[in-house]
C-alpha cells in the first residue's frame, strides 16, 4: 500500500472494528518512535468510544507534549487489508497543531510484521 507523504511525515488509512461496527480512519501518522498506537477521540466519534469506568488512564509524553489517554480493547484494526484482531489501543485528544487522526505505533507495526519501504513509500506485511 502506498503511504502518503505530507509535510515530511508518513500517513496511512486504517480500518477500526469496535463492537462489530467498522470505521475507516484517514490521516494516521506512521511513527516508529511511538511505542503505542493512539487514535483521536474525535476520529472515533461515530463509534461512541468515550472513557468508561474500568478504562486504564495514562499520562503519555512525546514530542507533542504531555497528554492523558485511556486504553480500550477493540475488535480489530486493518491496514492495507492486513487485519490484527483484538488488541488494546489508546484514545486521546491529539491536538498537536497539524492534521492527523492517530498515530500508528511500534506495537501494531511489529504485531503486523509491517515492512516500511522508504524508497517507494509503501507499507507491506510479512507473509
């Protein structure tokens, strides 16, 4: 799958499945420097994902500053047709001053066996 290069950053769409409902989310930043995958709470609004009692709340720090996020187990995500079932993702505000709906972190990249080709700007997956 072709990655989108915008402002010297790589983006990819992903599909999220939560409680049996599927949602396509564009503008996901591919970030090998991020340990976890984080989605904007606004981008998942159609799925009504909001903090609930029992959710784990964490304080994360990155180049964009400090943010509080909550974790939730989702049914699956898919990137370029590569589906990863039942995993925990983080959700937060993601107000970093540029357009993005999430961060695809090393947790999902490793779990899916993602192969990033920076010459051709593609993401593929190990067979």
